[in-house]
């Protein structure tokens, strides 16, 4: 355990709880959890340790949410696992490059993409509200494996925050899922991206295991509660949270890029 105060540990645990809830509903829990770790860890702690600890915490909450969803939502587990395995490979590669690559150039691009996505969701109220018309075609699944799996998986290992949100949006668009089913599917995929990145960070010795174990308990509680909330409230609620998280992610990236 790093030398941090009890107050900081409590605040980190509360951040893990809230992040678990956000991540389970629509993704984007890393938007809260990673900055909390970067601020809470002692000065001089390598950024890779915050990234690795973030993955060790997030994988527990994501797994709890995935199990909760799988029991009650109409998830195609086989398709989700296929996309997830591709995402595992992508996130492992992203984590491998994370230590030596600057992500500053990516932030403006990500902001533009997120704003475009927000505009699309706002002006297309029906997006993600209709149930799937039938099983996804082979072409749709292969496209999802490439874009949602390898592509977003690589981003998750390299940067991280917003991965769950990107997955929900991609799966809704590519597989024509409603937002609740897309959130459920995204949790299974996100488990794999977290596992791939965590394995790489653990191999590099960049995980603070004691702190992660404590925060993971709170993240698990938040994740399971968030999944229950999304299942109970439905697609309209998920859509509202999605837009909130997208705008918050844009604001966070803009702050890091031009203010901090």
C-alpha cells in the first residue's frame, strides 16, 4: 500500500463506488476513477501505476455488472465473448505501447468524435430505443470484432477513460442493439479489455495490489447496483446518462488538453 492518508483512501473508495455505477450503466467510469488515482497517489508515482491499479479495480466491478446483466438481459454471450477476445488482444497491445507513447495528440481527435456522437444521439432520439430485429449477421459480427474489439480494445489499453461508452455506442450502431442490451454486451467485452491491459501492467509490475483490492470491493458494489438500475429504468434512462457522460468526458479531455 502506498503511503497515503486514510482520508485519501476513503475518497478513492468512494470514487471507485461511483465509477462502478457509471461504468455499469453506460461506461465511462474511468473518467472518474483514473483522475482520482492520479490525484490521490503520492507525488512521483509513475502514471503507469495509476493506469495499472485502475484496471485492477475496474475489472472487478465490470465483471460483477456483466454477471448481473447476463442473468436478466437478452445478451448474446457467444458474440460478446468473440468480440471480447479480440478486445483482449487489442488492449494488451495498447497497454504495451502506453508507457512510451504520448496520448496528447489523441485527445483533440477523441473530443471531436465524442461531440459528433453526442450530436447524433441528440438528433436521433430513436437511436438505441428499438429492440434488435434479429440475430446479427456474420458481416455485422466481423465488423464489430474489428472496430469494437480490436480498435476500442487498443484504445482501452493505451488511454482507457470512455472505453465503456465507446463500446456501448459502437455495439448499438453495428449490431443494432437497444442501449440496455448494448450496455450488457459491452460489460462482457470490457471485462476482456480490462483483463488484457491488466495482464500487461501486472507483468510490468505497475499495479498497487493492496490499494486495488480495497477499492475493488466498492467498485464491485457500484457495478452491480448500476446494472440493476439500468435494467430497471430502461433505455431512456441509459440514453440520458450516456449524454451526460459523453459531455463530461469531453470537458475532462478539454481541461487536460488546454487548462491543466
